[in-house]
C-alpha cells in the first residue's frame, strides 16, 4: 500500500494518509508513549506496535482493525540468566525492529536477541542459536549501551533463509530457520577498531541493511564507516567509495523493483551527526552505486540539523513514494522517487521509524 | 494483613488491584497481586524477576533496598506502595 504509512515516534504512533493534496496525519495512537517499532498489517491484517515505557518496560500491542483499536499481547522475554553469563544483562531493553513474512513475525531487540512469533504475537521464542553463538561475546553497543538487532530481512522466496544485522555485531545469516547462523561480513571494515580488529565480523557496525524484494540477493548497507553493497546474498560486500557530501549516515532504502536504485541520507561524520552545511540532502543511486544524484528540492537548505535515524527512511512498494522522518520531529514526503519533497510536519515528536502499509 | 497498592499511573495500562495479604516479604506480596492480575508482573519486574530500574517500592514509607531478591520483610500492618521513579522527559 502506497497511500497509508505509519510513523513510530517518541510520543505516539501516527497514522499517515495520502490524498490528492499530499500526506497528512490521520490518527494518533499511544499518545505520549514511546513507540520504538511498528509492523504494518501482515497477511492476516494483524499489526503490531512495540512500546518502550519509560518506567514499566517494553510492551507489545496488536491491532486487527488497522490501528483503530489495540490490545496488549505477549512481550518477548529473555530466559533466566545463568550466574556465570558475561556481557549485558538478559533483560529486554527495547524492540528495535519488527518484520514479517506471511504471519510469522520477528522482533529484533536490544540487548541482541532475535525473537519469533508464529501466533501473531501471542507468544515469542528467542532464537537460541543466535543468542548462544560464541561471537556474541564480542558484540557491543552501537547507538545504545547494549547491542541490538535493527535489520531483519527474510528471503522473500526461500522460507527459512534470513539475514539480520546488529549494531555492533555484524551481519548474520541463517538458511535453516534460525537453527544455525553464520557471519556475513566479508569485505566490511571497521575504522573505529584497532587495525588487527578492523575486519572482525563481530565488531562491524552495519547501521542498516535492506534487501531488494524483487532481487533478494541484492542488499544495501549503510555502515558506520561507509556504504556497502552485496549482489550475492551477503556472501561478499563491496564498498561504494564515492558518495557526494559524505558516506556517513544511518538510513538506507532500496527500490522494491530495481536493485540498482537506493537512497541514503548523509550526515557530516560520526563525530558530527548533522546534515552537511546545515542543508538536508538525500543521495540516490540508480546504477548500483557507480554514481549518485544529490536531491535537495523541498528539503531545508539552511540551519537544518535534522538527523534521519536507521528506520527513518522508507520507500513504498511503488518505488515512487518516499517518507523520511527525523529525530527532531520533521517528516517529509516525496512522490517521485526523491526528486522533490514536501513537508508533512515539522512538529512531530522524534521519529523512530516510518513504514508504508 | 499487609496492604499493597500500585501507582495510579499504571491504570492506563492494566488493572491495579489493592491487595491485602499475609505475605512476610515484598516478593510474596507482589506475587499475591500478580495472582490477581498476571499482566501486572511485567510492568513491575524485568525478565530476571528483578524490580524494574525505574520502579521504586516503599514499605511503611521507606524505600526498599533489595531490588533483586525482593526479600524486604513485611509486618502484619505494613503498607506497600509500588511507584514509578521519576525520570525521563
């Protein structure tokens, strides 16, 4: 669906509708509560919203009527922590990502657990194999104090195959429904580590990984240290060494029907996470990263300090509609693949995620 | 009987029964409340059944000290208040 979308924000879940006059806010749910992630309606019409209540912890709510009414369902829970376990506490900090294939739902969480639900959120099972793989001992926080799974990309045609990405803990793939996992970081490079650790898969910080639905072997990554692309299902990654303005950023979106086309939102650098020269821009490649266009029309071009975080950029199934929300509460829309943008709001709470559907 | 009450802030999420209980410790008293509303458990305790970081419990006006075992003793007339610890913005 390209005429409905959702913005999960620091203080509520906003339903967005597109009419001939453009995008506008149609409804708000959970007003005042932090909504860390949203899953638009799945095949059966169920949608999920993950709350991160400041005092009372993470909660998951479900709706079967497109967000009109909600009821609380089960919250993913970590098992009892063994006394000798090292690393972060086995306590759910946040649901950072939600993904679905059919009516199977996955939740990527801080501190690094992947949970699966086969009953539409009534219960959740921790992927024990990923949680217990030895490399997790080297994971560390990226954006938060503890590591977290922000990208969940099931293969659209091959059940049981999935790629997840972790800040900071690299990219992982399973071919057997989560029974076994292997790191998929060949070609990545972490400049924030000592040289002998730079290629260690367990310390990579992929800020966001997205998979092209029509060409599932094609993936794009905005990494802490640049932009990478894979055309072999994450077996190898090739760095895109030239992007205008900066190759630092958090968000990436890929065209649903064209794996050569992807969008990025550059920031100055990791030590200065604001638009270059106070002017917001989107970088788009249409040739697999060989060249980029910098798109600015309709975006603020002076004194702009908006940051678009990992889940703040989304493209609709039509490949034309784009939404982009910032951590300072601005929301922009494009109906022509980013050529021009219009402001939906400059007054939202900080935007955690935007999604069509 | 000890009496345990929950902050009204919780009522927008779930029912908060006022429970009279013969419990001898804080954890036993909380379990008596969770027996009446199982959903309440996840709002007060974390995955490891420890008191949530931003929840605070007062027993007869004094802040509880054991956030892990919740073994603070209760007297027969104790008044227990489960509150949110002010934080955030």
